[in-house]
């Protein structure tokens, strides 16, 4: 597992966005005829990455498209009260994703998959989860990269402490801490029978065609809830009802991906990060399962390292610096060592001519400084030897 420590939250966002873009471009260049599959998180941690990805996508110099990208979101709430208004609620992850990301990029709506909490009862919810797993399998390849955030209790997606580390997509009860943490994202809402669908509104405003599709393909099992209206934010400021239940991919679903990238920012996540990095795999800190993944990358900011030992932080920072020198060196010389392949060309700006993760700029400077020193030393030595030779000859 790799740990990349960046200075600030924004640096984590830049690094992650650059990494994802390079992965998608690499996939396109390989021209395998397959789609690029991504698992995506919601929450405050990935917001910056989505913003940056939009910027990179909208910069024509990058020639960066999502047309061949398929996404699977990690989770969705099952909202209390009323019928089952998950995708009709501005607090839903459907709304978050369309509002913050999908409406700004050229992804095809049918390639977007988000679990659907809009079903009537527990049986339907369970079926929805099974269907989600079937849809992932239906692509007949691994998810290329699953990106996740973590909770202060070390959860990944809504796999709360005590979740099976082999779990698949299922209905989960949220723990009290998670519900409390979620309140900060929740606007107070009330049911309005006349209200417009908030997600279609976002799409229509951008002229993005049909309403998002719920897990395209097999829709026969989906029960249409024959109600009208949507939950809308209210100005009255009454306490929002925080969902107690959610649908979530399992730890096993995330770990099946070809690569897993976990983003961790802020001091409140510091204990969870230290458990994940410095202690063993435990169902009490479900994110620690990344230790058993063949290709896991954790990107964090400095505040998130505050519970780790100084020695651990130093170790990973030094390793990263050496790693970047190796990657840059390998690509500069045109020599693709095993290390360079292992550590992925996605990190080399020189290889792809695209935005580098911020911290890596330091590595080449270091190399240049070292080489300059050596060069000056060699010139100095040559000069001294020359003088010595002249002196001997004169004698
Ligand atoms: P946050 O949530 O990014 O809003 O902190 C992450 C999570 O709970 O997985």
C-alpha cells in the first residue's frame, strides 16, 4: 500500500484529480475497446477532486473526455418518512453527484450508476443491492479504480465498524457517529407535492437530455412509486431528518477493484488513518482492509497524519520523494523499469504532458541540484588537476 502525504486538502484534490485524469487517458491510449469503470464517493472530502476534474475536462488542452467512463457510486441514503424519496431529495447522493459533477462533464447518463433507495420496502432494497452487484459483474471486467473517502470511525462507503470485510452491496444501519457527521450536509427539507424533480432540473438547465437513469439495463424489477412531488429545502430551518439506513457497496465490492484510492483529509480523520496505516487489518476500522489490496493508494493531507508517529510520517514522505525521483528518472531516460511500471506512469507529467501531482515537482529539482553539484565538483577537480599538471611540467 502506498501513502502519499500532501500539504493541504486542496493538494489532495489536485493530486487525486490529476491521477484520475491520467488513468483515464492511459486507458484511452491503450485503445482496448473497453470502458473505463470508476467507483466514486460522495461527502466533503472528494468535492475538491470533482471541481478539479471538471476544470481539467473543460480545458481543451487536456483532450480529456468521460465518454467512455462508467461510474458506480458507493452508496445512497434510504430516507425516512413519506414513501421512499431518496432520488427525489436534494440531500440525496443522486443530487450531490449530478449537481457537483455529472452535469459539468460529458459522461453519458446511461453510464452513471447510483444505488436506488426509491423502493418501497426492505425486500425491494435487498433486490436493488443484488442488482447493483449484477450490473458491475455485467461489464465483465474489474472496476478500474475505486475512489473512497473515510469516516472518523474508519468506515469506507457505509461499511461501519464491525462490517464484514468480505461484505457485498447491501442495506446498512448507520451508526450514531455517522448520522451526526451527516447532519452537516443536510438541508432541512419538506415534501412539496408540486415541486419539480431536483435532478431533472439540474439536467434540463444544462440541456443534458433525459433524466438520469437508475442503473441502466434491467429495470423490470424496479417498482415505480406512484407518488408526485419532491422534497425541497425549506427556509423554516426545522431540523432535517437524517437517514438511519443506507444502501452501500460492501468492503468486498471495493476490494474487487483493480486499484483502490482512498482520500483522507482533516484532523477528525487522523485516528482512523493511523489505525489504517500503523495497525493491523480490523473490521473495527473497515478501511484498514486496503492493506490486503494489491494496488492501494492512500492520499492524505498533513492534518490527517496528526495521530501517526513522526517516524511513520517521515518514512512515507521520504519514500514518496525517492519514488518520484525514480519515476521521473525512468521516464526521462526512456527506460521503463519494473518500479516505474509498478508505480504507474499516471504520476509522470513528462510521460503524458499533463498536470502533475503537486508534490512531485520537488523531486526533479532535487535531482537537478544533485547533478549540478556533481558537475561543479567535477569541473573543480579537473581544474585543480590541470593546474597541478602545469606545475609539474614547469618544474
Ligand atoms: P466526508 O465523509 O468526506 O464528508 O468527511 C466521508 C465518509 O464518511 O466516507
